């Protein structure tokens, strides 16, 4: 896994978090981890998933706030 797992979630871009989440999924699907490693990795993956969803929700909100003329609504 990359070094991004050392960064706090609020410092991870969507792309970095998503890339790490993909790596977590691949490791979990490999079936080569101990139960404890799997649980720890699952927890990290769940937090990454929530972080990605939060970033997507914020982006959607920003898009909805843009008016036809490109200005932001209040």
C-alpha cells in the first residue's frame, strides 16, 4: 500500500483516497491476510470510502450552487 495511509483523511485528495481504497479492496480479495489484518484493512477501507463519498457530496453541492451565468448562488 502507498504512503497515503499515513496522511490524515482531510489531507487526502479524492484521487489519492480512491487509489488507496482500490488497493485495500485488492488485498482483501486476495484472501492472503490474517483475520486481524483483514479487519484492520476493512476498517481503513470503510473510512476511505466515507471520505470519498464526502468529497463527492461536497463537489455535487458546489455544482448545484452554480447559476446559469456561472455565478455562485447563496
